[in-house]
């Protein structure tokens, strides 16, 4: 696994193409070594990666987070909203949870979209 994740906007065919390319590299003995997330459109990406969620990601990446309650207090945000954001970012694979701990495994999120 790499220390960065690529975020794309595109059709399922784009996601499938990346998968097939990675599979072919693996068949040739190359390490695929990439992690990708694909959103169907820019609006969906922006709804998932709001400024508050990006701030939360940065904070978790650079600080030890004991649990969501402590995270909400440290960010001075409502617990319910932070819990929802952590759940969504975990579902996307941008955060991981181990017991009560919350971790941000990626140092870099590379988001690209075509105009």
C-alpha cells in the first residue's frame, strides 16, 4: 500500500479500466501499489469531501485521536456531525478505525477531474 490515494471523477468504465490495468501489471509481476476512489461526478466528490471533512482528515493525520468524542472536542464540533463525517470517510477508505481509535492512513489525497 502506498502513502497516497487517488480520487477520480468518472464513469464505472474508467474505474474498470484502472482495475484491468492494475491486474495486467500484477500478472507481469509488477506491484499494482495504488489506491483509487472514483466518484460518478464532481458534485458527488465535493459532497463527500467537504471542507470540514478535509480539515478532519488533516487533523487525524497529524494527531493521535483517542476516539470520536475526543476528536469532536478537539475540533470544537458537534459530536453527531463528527461521527457522521468519520463514518463517511471510513466508508470511502480515507479513515480507518481500530477499536475507538481513528487513523488517517494516507498522507496525500490526489484529486483530479477533467473540465
